[in-house]
């Protein structure tokens, strides 16, 4: 066919994210709780925590028994594509994520409802008055500053308690800090396709406060029973618009990034301060806590995507929230999980064959596992004349089975008409009308290192 090939280079100046790179989820005043059925349902009021010495305020949490009516995910923008093999015209499947407060039996306090543990530390005899003043708030008899030995020992004890709690929660596959999560359709041949952007789960988005429940101070050792203001959570999904025929899709794989660290890189406990827990004043350990900006910032740049669960399509109910059963030991043995890719199911030995550490909290990874981008209006080199486009093809390095391309056309850039929709990186236009302006939308899964750098049009005539 005779025609002219027009190649448009794509870059930051003319190719933009159509929707936000991340969907956001956060508890909207309510974090729901699921107890073991043998214990019956309970309802507890979680107090709000605020501090009187400049430490950021932690959002209050109220609880209810049961499963939330809504998963709390912000409304999806755009139209995620269907996987190959799904029957068209039956709606487009979407998955919303939510968090459910879980009970960590060996840690959860029946009094506060929060995890609770012991902090033990030794101190020089000269620091005994200061340690007593920390607990009571009466510094009348204290004249000397805290010794380095005291600060070192109390820091190690508080940090050790937090590490033990996080390890215990991870051992039960419970989440304690923000992370990104998404889903992908897995087909019979082992390939996967992601059709929605990742969701940033904004649970426990700052370092926890440590209010002291009770204490004892000896001659050279102190012990406190301390609450950890943190809610361990399990993951749940709500799938909607399920296809009547799954075709060659066998599973929905749940993928996630590592949780953001709640511990400062150089944690330092400098004493004990007064906080408000609900309407009660409590003494609590004072340290250099990470705020929401730091914790959520770390979570948002994580891109070490691993497969944490695989759900057979027969087990998914349309519109019904269901708990996600993670792979046993998933959060405890992160490096042993398969890395996410669109090309196959992996070897089952994890993804560290490159010898590199993928979990670098402070290093941003530019990889986008799912893209939804749209070009600026394109005139194809002649803005004044109408053009007939026979074909459009993406150029770059990507899995062509995972990419969807749509071409829109307009005469005056006011009303846009979809003229072509196809997969595998190219599409032929199905219109006999000429247009002056065109836009291209690209959606689909991208492996690490994939890119789209140009789009070529076959223009059959101008007028």
C-alpha cells in the first residue's frame, strides 16, 4: 500500500502519565478487625495518640468487627484492558485492595488492644535518679545529664523490641508498614499481564510511639511494659466485573514491594516524654521517629516486586471481599520469593541471580511495572491538512503480548474519537474519514529495562 511513514519520537515532552502512577489507600478513620471465629467478635476503641514534645501526631484508629463494606481504594481512572483470552464486551475486571486489622496473639494487649512488650536496660548507678524521673516525670532531684551508657542501652532495648515485634508480625504474614501492591493475570503458558497500576497501602505511615504501661526501677536495671502504637494487618481484595469466560487465564497473582522501614537509620532514644493516648496522659520513650513523609516516600520508590500470593480464578468471587492467603513465610523470606515479570512464572528460587540487592530504601527505581501513558496531540508534520492513517506501530523494547495501543483522532482538538484499539504494539485504523490531529494511548505491563521510544504512522493520503 502506498503511503508515507511518519515517525514521532516519544519522550517526557510529549508522552505523559494518563493517570497517577499509584493508586492510594489509607484507613478513613476506621481500620476493621477480624478475630478468630472461636473467640467470637469483639469491638475495641483504639485511642488517638498525640505527643506534647513535638513528635508528630498519630492518626486515631477506631475498630469494628467484620469485613469492611468498601476496600477503601481511590476510584480508578481510565479503563484497564482485559487479558488475552477473556471474552470482550463483559466489562473490564478490576481489583481493589484493603487492609484488615489482625490479632497477634502473643503480643496484643487485652487492655490497650495494641502490641505490648517488655523493655529492659541497665544503667550506671549515677543515672538511677534520671531513670526514675523519666518514668514519673518528676525531675526535681536530677542535676546531671544522662550518660552515654544509659542512652546507648535504652536505645538498644527499644530498638530490639520493635525489631522483635516486626519479625513476629512478618512470621505471621502480617503487614506493619506501608508497601505497594498490585495484581496480574497469569495464563496457562506462564506469562502474566498487569492491567492496573500499583496501590500504595498507607498503613502505619510513621514510626510507632512507645507509651509505658508500667515500670520498675532497680539499682542498676529498669524494666517497662510498653505498648507499640502499630496495627498489624492482613491483606484483602475485592474483585469486580469478573469475566464469564477466563479463557487461558488460570490465576490472579498478587505482587508487592518490600515494606518501608519504620526504624530510623541511626535510632537514638534520648529519654521519656509525655503523650496523650486517647484522653489519658502517658509517659513514652522519645526517639527520632520517622514521619509520614519519610516512610511513605520510602515506600513509594520501592520497586522490588515479588509474587506474594497466587489465587486460582475459580476461588475469586465477584464483588465479595476476601482475605489473601500469602505464600507461607512470604514476608519472612522476601528474597526467596519469585520476582514479578510478564515473561513467566519464575524458577521458584527468587530473583537474586544478578547478585544485586533490590531492596535499597533510599535509592529510587525508575521502573514502571504498569504504564498508562498518552501522547500530546500530534499533527504528523502537517497541522493544516486532514490525514488518513492506515496503521500505527510502537517502537521500543517491550513484550508485545502485554501492550495495548489505542489511537484517537480529532479535527480541531476539541472532541476526540477512538478510531483504533489493538494489542501487540500495533494497530490498523478502521475509519474512512480524515483527521488533522491524533493521540496515542499506551497501556500494559513492562518488564525491567523495557521502554517505548517512538510511534510510527502509515499515512495513506493528505487533503
